[in-house]
C-alpha cells in the first residue's frame, strides 16, 4: 500500500494540516449567487450562499413559480456518480420538504447520506419521512413511503419509496442516517463513516447510485464526508490523495466545505483510520504511529477554529 504509507508520511503534522485549513478558509470564489439571494426564505438562517452555475434547478415551477432549492451538483475528477450536496429542508413549511423529495425523484437519487443529529428531525411540524416500517406520508404532491427500517446500528438505514402524484414509476432510495455528528465538530467516531464509505465502494447494488449528501446547512459535514469518500476511493485506486486539493475543488462548487479546523482534521482522521484498519495488525509499529496521530487529530475541537455565527445544531 505505497499510496497509503505515502499519505501518512506526508501528512503526519498537525501544523501542516492547520495551514491547509487556513489557506482554504482564505479562498474567495467570485461566482454569482443571485438565486440564493432571491429565495432567502428557502435557505436556513446562516446558510452560506450557494453558486448559480451548479445549483440544482427543479424542473417544474413549484410553489410561487420558484424552481429554487438549496442544493448543488458536485463534480469530481474520475468520480462517475451524480453527486448532490443539499441543505436539510426547513420543516416549518411542508412545501420545502416536498421540494426536497421532488429533487430526489427528478434526479433519480437512489442513495442519501443524512449527516444530521436526531434532534434536527424531531418535534418538527413536518417530518422528512416516517421512520417506522410501513409508515407513509403525503407531502404536497409527493408520496413518501418507508419500505424498510434497520435502526439497530450506526448508521440507521431506511428504504424510502418516492412517488410524485400522477406517476407510476417510483424511486427506491436508500437513506443512511448518521445521527451523532454535531455542528462544527468532526465525526465522534470514524467507524460509521468508514462503514458507509466501504459499502459505497464495494456493494454492487449501490456502485452505480446517484447520490445526495445532506447536512443541516449542506456544507461542513456533507462536504467533509464527500472528501473522505473521494480520498479513500483514490487510495483504493493506488493514488495518494491530496485533501487540500480535494477540498479546494469542492469549495469552488459549494461554499464553506469545512466550517472549522476540527471538521477539516476529521477528514484526515477518517482516511488514516481506514488505512490502519486495512493494514490490520494493531501491533505493527506503523499502525501504532498512525493510531497515535489519529488520537491527536481527534483531540482537535471547534475552539481551535475561526468562530462563525450559526445556530448550533
């Protein structure tokens, strides 16, 4: 695994990783954000502005003749999946939830990674979907039906049937809900993240999936997950990933891809833990070094990061 060892040897320095984050945090992308600005009610308060050139456009006028949703297409080199990053819809207005599921159907999304804590989905006027097996709901013109529930592990896994009114062909969407990743933090445990990435890269039934990654604002947690997935995919293809370049590429398509240094360091923690697990032997001296460095990365908190004013969620 020369690419894996090179990755570790070239990145085993917290100061280097911090300087990368500071560089990324300083970058400004001069793209238009007119649709975002014209639809403030459809954006969560505190959301970074999304770019016009790669936003998802709903293919019907929608409510108030608006085709806007806070979601962006992400394109990565040699990654042949349709990939969308989306804000979690606001539940105060069921039309926003309807727009989300319309997007899932329109773009034929068959795999959703939901990177939001349980509390973001509880006690809301409208639910994203019914979490019990057999539960269903009509949201506007969308029929949302829970066909499978497996909540004993992390992530929780659901199969959600999505069907617009007047259509006969539904989309079966696998939803993987990781419930413990908090705002501004890195994932508290890397294993569930690695599990989702491993399934994505190895299971035949999802290898051709169109994918949507959702976090509360559709930036930090979602984009850091994508960066880790893409980096591990590169490792599996014998390529040493460059996390800073991956995140620079993502930032040109979706603002604030890492909201804190802790989140950015968490990408390295996931990739290095994947390397350590794949190498196997915990007593191996290199693995011991990798695991010691992962512990250093895990000790980084949002207090290490520039402060940004957003609701803690």
